[in-house]
């Protein structure tokens, strides 16, 4: 697991918390921030997943040489 995967998952969780909090207190702004944080976290997590997959593929290919 790399830094981008961890930070992405954290941002997703933080965003979900903001979204729920915004709904509970009736703050559309906080709710919207939460949705944006979740989307941003998902993108970063996916980027980290892709980096990890590429690293594993390169390592696997190097092991075959």
C-alpha cells in the first residue's frame, strides 16, 4: 500500500463524515464539501492503486528475466 492509497481512503472517509454531518445539521455547504472530498479521495486512491499495479507488473516482469 502506498501513500496515495492511504491518503485517498482517508479523504473518502473524511468526506463521508462531512456529508453526513452536513445532512444532520442542515448545512448544504458542508454536505457538498463532503461529496467533493469523497470524489477527490476516490481519484487519489485509484491513482495509488494504479501505481501499485504498475510497480507489481514491473517487478513481475523483472523476475522473469
